[in-house]
C-alpha cells in the first residue's frame, strides 16, 4: 500500500532539493511529488531526483494539462518512468482559468470533460492503443519502436464533487491540495467512491494523495504568517474558495474578501484564522507536525505528503514524520 510521502520543490537551489530527495529516499518515504508552476520544469527536476534515488516513487503533483499536449505528456512521463525504473506517477490537473489563459494561451471551457478527454488520450498512448475520439485533443499518435509501461499510474487533481467523481472513475489516484481532513472525510472519499462504483470499480488500490504543509518551528506565529502569505493567491481562486467555504471556513473567506476589497492585504491575510491554518497543516513541535499528518490519515488520505512552508524547518519536519513510517 502507498504511504507517507513528500512534496519537494527546488526553490532557490536545485542541488539542495536533490540532496533532500536522496535523504527522503534513504529514510523510507513512499513518494516525492513536484509541482509544475512558474519555475523549473517539474519533469526535468524529477529526472534529477531519479538519478539520486533508488526506491521512492516520483511524480508530478501536478502538471497542468494545458502546458503540454497529451502526446508530449505521454512521451515525457514514459521516458521518466523508464529512467527511474518504473517509479513514475503522472499527476494531472486542469489548473485555473487565470493561469491557463495567461500562461498557456488556452481556455478552460468544460473542465471535467477536458480532463476526461486528456487523460483518456494519454492512457491510450501509453497502452499502445488508438487514442479515443474527442473534441478537445484529437491525435493519431502512436509510439514507434518503443513500448512504455502501459500501467503507468495517472492521478487526477480534484476539488469539486464532479471532478472528484471523475478522478474515481478514470484515475489510479487523486491529488489534493488545501483540502482539510474534514473535507476529505465528508466530501472527497464519498464522491470518489461514487465515481469508482459508477465505473464498476472498488476503492481497493486507489491512492489519495493529500498535501500537508509542514514546518518544525519554535515560532509558530511567524510560520503561520508565512503560510497566510502563501494562501493569498489560493484564497482568490474560485475552486479553492468553494472548497474552503464548504469546509466550514466561510467566515474566513468573507474576512479575506473584506480586506482585499479595502485594498488592505494585511487585513485580508489576518482573516485567515489560526483555526483554518491548523486544520490544513502541521506547524510547531515534532508532535504537532506528526499530529498534522495523522489527522489526514484518520480522515482517509492514503498518502499524506508533507511539504515545506517558507521560514519553517522542513528538514526537521521530515525527521519528525519519518518516525511514523
């Protein structure tokens, strides 16, 4: 079964992140995920991690589907899978309208349908089959003289009930960010299960990856403030706002909105309560960091994956959580 993993971003230093990946592998963590954002290419980073590690799974957490065609996505995922000895996990996400339009010159029109079509094409290419007909990503591509691993796992990033059901229906796993344990227990697992059942599948073998922002720190206040700063963008995005509101944080979103409307970002950040941040993260002592991971396990996350918070001691958090392995 999957287990506790990590999110490792290169940040300022690619070489430091490679050393961290090597250490995570040696400690026995299950996985390392890297996000494709406005920085280094996630697949190239994973290639560096592959050379530095032996057993840990390596995946995108996540790669936006509009950043590459399904053909290019299948090729790079298959190549990394081969280079890592079959350790690749392809995490895919629709992303957000502002990102897709401003970065990729594309358009999210029907997110669930577009994800279904994209993942279907990628899976067919990996299996050496003809890509299914669809209105969004038509292609006649097939590998020539090369056969990738057809069962390379595809995980789908989801927040809304419709996308969660799709992830259950077509995915090998699910990737979650900013989903507190209550939302996982009350919304995520039931919706995914429904999608699995509709597709004639059980939950057995289905992975649920949940990011757990984590920091070992003696200064919780400063680390919470750093996390508030990181959440300004997410609290402004419709998908995350809806999820947080349905998780019982509508007052926090309203306070955030009031601050932003007044042009006072500090007031907006202050609206993101300590209660909300603690529900999402593990911040403080080693016991507090471990308790954050345990909350996600208890809620039904199969693979909680810790990630760093600016100003916090991520390596210390890795040491603390390694005791749960």
